[in-house]
C-alpha cells in the first residue's frame, strides 16, 4: 500500500465531505493505477440494501415530480457551484482512481460543471407542443412528465462526468437517480454523492434524490431487473449491453446504452497535416487510449500516408509518459493488469495479421507496479479482425486508401458506430462525410478528432454502440414520458376522421 497516495485520497475525500470510508473487512478493493497499490477497502451493498436504495428513490420521486422544474433546477445549480469550488480536489481524486492525467481530470470536472449549467437552463425549457386539431372547439397539446427512478451504471474511464450527464438532466426532469459506479472508481462516486446531497440541502430539496449503491455485477443486475427502475442508463462494453438490453426489455423498461467505439479518422490528400497530427495524437493517446471515443483507426490517403506516419511516429516518440499526477506528463497508465494483457494480445494479433509496428508497443517506466506502456502505431495491410475489435488501450491502426468511397467503406464496416472524423480542406469531401451516405456514426467531425465532445450536442452512437443519447440537444426527452392531450372546450362531441356515431 502506498501510504502517500492513500493519504492524498483521504485528504481530498475529507475536503469533499467524506470522512475515512475504508473498512478492514471490505470486499471491494480500491486500487490506484498510478502505482498499482491498494488505497483501502469498502463494503459492497447487499441485495436488501440495493432494494432499499431503489425504494428510497421511488418514495422521493413521488414528491419530487410535483416540484416545479425551475425549482428542481436549483439543486443542479447548487451542485455546479460546489463543483466549481472543489474542482481541483475532485480532479485529483479522479486521477488517483482512474489514472487519467490531471489536466484530463480537471476537464472531466469541468464537463460536470458545464452539464449543470445546461440543465439549469433546461429546467425552464421543457417544452411541449400545441397541435392543430381537425375538430372545431378542440385543442391538442403534448406535455412531458417526469419518468420515475433512473439507474445509472457508469464506467471507470469517466468516473464522474457520465453520471453527471444523466443525473443533471434527470433531476431537472423530475426523476430520482440511483447510481452504481464502477468498482474501480468508488471513491470519486462517494465524493460526488456527498456534493449532490449537500446541494440538495442548500436548495431545500428532499432527501433520497440520489442514492448510491456499491458492488459488482450482482448489484448491477438487481438494478437491471428491478421493476421500479424506469430507465437504466449503462456505460460499458458491447458485451455488457447485449446482456442488459434484453433483460430490461423483458420487463418493458427503457434502456440508454453507451457501449463500444472503434473510432476512425480519415486523412484526405488535401488535409492540413499539422492540424491532423495534433488532432490524431490527442484523440489516440488521451486517457491512455481508454476513452470510448479514443481514436483507434487512421484511414489515410496513400499520397500523404508516408508523410503523416513519419510525423506521427516523431510525435509519439516524444510523448512524456509517467505518473498522471505529474503535470508534465501527457500519457498515464492503463487501469490494471487486464488492460495491459489486452494491449499485448492485440499487438501480437496485429503482427500475426501482417501488421508493422512503426513505434511503441512496449512497457514504459512508471511508479511502482503501474501498467505504463508506450502508445503504439501499427500499419495494417487490411482491416483484419483485430482492427475491427475495440482494444481499450493506446494502439493506433493505420490503413491506406485510394478513393474517397473506399475510405468511407473502411470507416463504416466495423460493428461499432460511436465517433468519426475527417481531416480535409476539400469542402465536397467534408460535406459528403457528414451526409447520409458518409459516416454511419452518431458523431461525425470535420478537422478535429473523434474524441472530446461538448455537452451542447447529444452524445452517443449507432450499431453496437447501443443507440443511446446523453448530454445536450434533446437528450432530455429520454428521461421523461410524453402525454398527448385533447381538450374539448365546445358543447359538441365531433369524432376524429369524421366518424359519425349516432
């Protein structure tokens, strides 16, 4: 156990309102990817405690749904203020638990602040419609009402931001939120729960709006199968999503799935290569390649492929790798030994398929037993199975193309459909890429990489990415139920479609 990192985590927890949560007999081991050491142990919630958490959320919903939406927004406004005050404390805790560099940790907390600001404004904009009726003396309208209990199952790579995307919208929509965080990032969840409970107290909101449950797959399965969970929002692997979706569907519940990504960047012959290199490097190595939007494939025109590869290799070889708590570092560790094993296995498969490792792919020096690697660039002769598979690690596969149609085909022929991008100065190529016959992903960017979404747009993807949408635009509608009302203010009873019923 690294007592310095444990002390740092406890210090930040205390500043965020959580007293020492560790217990000697806990079954949940909190590790830090920084050096692989144990920070402490927590106790899983048992089946009865999970049921009680959902019951608490359901009871709170009964009153919360009747609170005017702008008043509900006050809780989220207070949360945003607390996050501003504690941005650095929470960012350090996120870094210690997830291994992402400090700058990315701060960015994640800023994302929480941004979605709080968005949701506060949204609380005054939950608009319905007025619809023209074919019957005289009648008015039709559409309203949006609170849905119920929302359960959020989040992943380690964005331990707090993804919860906030869901919770900020759900709370202003009149829902309550039960959260099961990843077993790898439990301390961040404790801290955020303390902040949102404080925000609710400041705003005069009732208790029980945001219960937290800790544990492994069994806890998640209880939420999946619980009849009182109106919407299950789950972030994770495609395999997980394929198990979750039919179980929720069997009870006719709703799901919001954010699953795998195998994101590509097309580099056209007209591309600004300086811009492309910067965009590619950040997207590929940020969070050590452990983002769902991480860049995993570069599809480059053969006329500029050699020049791009040379520049990328040079950039990769100069990347500072080490402790994510060091402000000079750009690439931190993989989350654990299993992630490192996947990294090694994918590289071996790529070489067996005829790939050439241009740079990286080895173990890098880092503190203690942390899983530090050198990000790899692998040129592939074709889009083989290993390229089509999402490896949650910093491996960038490079494919060459001749015709624009081939580039789009390569981009689209994988089973995932989250994020995509093209680097080009040809307006026709740019427009074709984002058109109906271009990228088939939920996100299609021009002259930026696929990673790093703003909260103003709806976030999510198609195909095996699950089809969910979170964050901005009209994603809020997923957290509400729609009611169509017809109001007769006449003294007649005409029927629709001109039906006569004498």
